[in-house]
C-alpha cells in the first residue's frame, strides 16, 4: 500500500511525474557534449594502435601534417606533459596510464597519435595517413578461456594456487562433502561492451589559465579532480560541464584518455577542440564488462536447506588496471547457510581496460548463483520459489548485522501470484501454447544501497521560483525530475516552479551517478538545504514583513510555499515571494551536506534492495525461434520517488538483461586483439522487437535508515538476476542448461 507521505494532498515524492526535462529532449534543445560549438573550433581525431601488445618502433606523421586543414599532429614527443594518478587515490579511474605516455602498446586501439584539423573530415583523412611500425607480440592473449590465476596479471599461475577468501564462515568443504544433495557447476559470462547511443566525447577550451571541458561523464566532480591531477594544474582551474548524457551504464564513470588529449590540444593551440570517438573506438578504448568464469558449489539437505555455498570466480583483467569484477559481492548474504566461502582471481588479457557496467559484479554473479539455485531445485525436485523461500536469512550472515529492510519473500510470493506460477508444470517441455513450447523461470535479485558524500543548495527566489543546485548529473535516469520532486515535497511549491541546476562543477559538490546511489545520497543534502533556506525565509518574514506584525521566528511556520503563523492554515499566510518582496530580498538560500555510508567500517545495518523476476520464454524448434514472451518483476527498493520513471528504469534493465542472456558478446580477433563486432550491426542488443510485455511492481517499504525519504536506488537491480531467470526458463522449455552466456540457438537445436 502507498505510504501516507506519498498520498498527502501536496506530496510530490511517490507521485508519477513526467520528466521535467522531457520538452528539452524531444524538441532538440537539450545540449549533449557534442552539441557544444565555439568560435574557432578545431576537431581532433585519435590514431589507434593496430596491435594488442608490443612497442612502437617508428611513427611517421609527415603525410598527415601535409594534408589540407591540419593544424598539428601530436605524438608522445610533442603532446606536452601529463601526470599519473597515484594508486592511493580514491577517485574513479580505470586507465591510470596517461595517453601517449611511452612507446608501449597494451591493447588494440590504444592511442598512439592525435590529429587536429579545421574540420572533422580533414582530421579524419589525415589520421588515416599516420603510419606506425611495431615490434609486436605475435600471439596476444585475448582468450575467453580463463585459467585460474591469483595476483599475477600473466594468468600463468598453477591451477592449485591458493586464494585468499573474500568472505568465509564455517567449514564449507566438509559440509559440501557430507551434503545429501550437491550441485557443482561452472558458469561463464562473455565480454560485453557498453553501447550507449551517445558516443563518448570531449569539448575542451583553455583561456590561458583555466580549462573548461564539456564531457560525457557520469561524475563531473570526479572528472574535475582527475583531469586537474593529470594536467598538473590546480583543481580550481578545471571546470567540467555535463548538461545531458545519452546514457552511460557505467562506461562514462571513469575519465578516459581522449579527454586529456582534447584538453592538451586546446592548451597548446589556444583554440577550442572537439573530440568525438567513433563507435569502433568505444569498443576499444573506453571500457567493457570483463569475461567471468564462476564455479558454484551448493550443498543442501534433502528438504532443501543450504548447508554449504562456495563461489569461486575468475575475471579477465587488462595489463593496465587494478579493476576488480566482484562477482561474489551478493553471495555472502543472499541465502542462509552456516558454511560459505567466496574466492576471486583474475587472468591477464591484452584488451582495453574493463570498467563498471550496469550492476558490476553482482549482475554476472547473480547469473551464476541464481542458475545454480535453479539447478539445485531440479536436483531436489522442489519448486524453485519454495527453495528460495526456505533459505531466507533472518540477518546478513556475512556481517552478523540486521538488514535495514528486506522483503525478498514478499517479492517472490507477489511475483508468483501475479505471474500465475501455481500453474507451472515442472516437467521439461510440458507447457505449450499450441505448437509453441513454453518455459517458465524465476530468479531473485539484489543490489547494494548506500550513500556517497553530497552537497546541495536550495534558493527561494523573489520571482516565485525555487532553485536547487548540486554538481551531480542526469545520465538519463531522471535526476532533474526527482530533484524537483524532492524540493516540491519539502517546500510545498509545485514541481513546475522548481528549477534544477546540475551538471557543472561550479555548483556545490554532488555525487557521481553510479551504483544506484545518486538519488539516495542527495536526499539528506537537499533536505538540509531546504530546511536552512526555510529558516532564513522565516527570519526574513519576522524581520521585514509587516503582515506578521513582528512575530518571532518561533511563532511562524512554512507549508505549501507560504509563511503563516503557527496554528493558522497556510492560506492565511503569505506566499514566500511576497515575504521576499516585503523584506526587499532577491532570494534566500540554504546549504546542505551529507556524509556517505558506503565505506562505513562498522555499519549498524546491511542496506540492500531486493527483487524477483518471473519470465516466460517461447521455443519453436521447427523454425529455431526463441523469444521472451512476458516478464513480471517485483522490486523492494524503499520508497520510489517517481513510480513512472522507476518503472521505466526496471523495464530498461530487463530489456538489457534480455540482451545479456540472448545476444550480447564482444569478440576479439586472436591475431591482433581487435574487437571484430565493434558496431551496432554486429554487436547484437535487444530491440523493441525483442521486448516482451512487462509488469513491474514496487513494494512500498521506505528505508529510513538510509535517508529520511526512505529512497534507495533502482538503476542496477533490474538487471541483476534477469539473465538467470531467462536461462532457467530456457531449461524448463528445452532441457538445455545454459551455463555459458549468451544462449546459442545451435545448442538448443542439438537438443531438439
């Protein structure tokens, strides 16, 4: 049931609200990074290496420099000085090596030169004239066969190399050995590449002292810190602007080398420089989800109680990074078991560096765990929903602390009822719709809930508007709208009178947009700022508005955008703009600041969101056609600030999960490390034609341990578990257990 606050007459939080930035986007007025143009703009095009590993023996730029319109061709010899980011830095960066740093080549497409010209066409033509020769490693390692390794990027350590546990309790080996029912299988997820519609871009200006970069970034404050560090200038001399982002999915969270190149060229040439990557370059130089291999061992009693859980995983890792794909992050608390061990390792590969991709760690991890739980249910001859309900933990057993809010049981039972799960026949291929074989699958999902440090300001203006500002950004998830709703809720001013100003590092420092943490992090800062602004408004009314006859601040109150005496109705008071006019003030402003919870050493609660996916697939072996027919998803994510946008987030994540389960896979050429399907024709993703009818249900349990509005993030959780729900349904329809994503239709045809 909706909470009282969400249904109050003037409530904005909890109400389905159309996006406040929608008109700008549909009219074309919203400015994305590559939309920025300045007088004297130059255009930069990088030149990428054509080997995956080796060194540059020689590079010839003479033909390029002689091309029409070319201003300069940069190599490591003339780009200027960059600085490294220390490993102790907590800033988000995956490729610490500055661009054009030396002659070493670590992956295909790594930048070896930069051409700057008067037009994009001139720069592109000249870039093709840059010639390099290499001393190359003849057999780069881009293999998707992950040999066990630990602590050594070579990937050559013996298979029996001991691993340090990431999480451990009890004696999982002995418990597994004596378990009545055992499941022991290995699951693989492939390289996946972020394929945002908006390409990565940077537009850099330099006035002789200060840099302004218009960036495709999910973290303006992080970008400012890192770019200043790598350029070797004071932080205050760098400004980052991101007005709108055409999605990022984690791939735009880090600072990538092209931004430094654009800034360096602008510094040298004293003209604005625009650099927009090609689609192929986004497959080479700005991250991907690494390949993972995960072994899950489950031991259970004959009645389905888990007695042992082991999760051992390996992930691919580039030579240039310390990035970790933490596949086991959810396994330690998802189900109750007295005996558990999670270990991790990496295998070095000659690819571009990996980075976060929507639901890093937990998404591939939940695919493996929820697939194994389905296999255990089959071995037990038990309903997979019943198995999950039976193993519900009372507390977070990995930390021995309570959950701040956990309603996974209700997600499972509500979803089962909505989906019609009671009609499921467990036998393989037993459910049909005419000649079509149906398969039903289920999987649970979870994602962390945390806050990161945030600041914001709220300003009441004499023109009747309210301004909320923070150096965060909207990556397409609706931050403009939820901030307007928050301020409307706190002030009683209608959403249309709230002006949201974000995406600029000149504003109060805000959170990055990643990990589904931005909204939850902004709540306390915005609430504190609103209260401070209201306090100053009341002081202005007490001091400068004769309507209140010199009432003290303690005698005044503020509701529905109006100052009034306590005990009176708001309509008996004065609008805040009238109060400001009487006091002859243009505005009053409040500031708010909140701390993060993500790195707490001794948290009192384990904070996560939970959910369940139910999926039906349709299999037609005669025409080799497999599709997802329908999906029901139930999410427990605290209070949903905007159910309309919330549903959109989950639907988008489920669609992305269909791509993960059935289509997405980046393939590398073993000869030179080139991503061979680096375009939107060959890298297959789910489209509208692949998207089934979806039913998204949100439970309403505000998590006030995290913030006063009870909101948690919902960007990632919709992707966690959905691939397993789909492949579990595929097994139910075909009898083929898919343990290597994506599903390959030829594997199903063999069974048929």
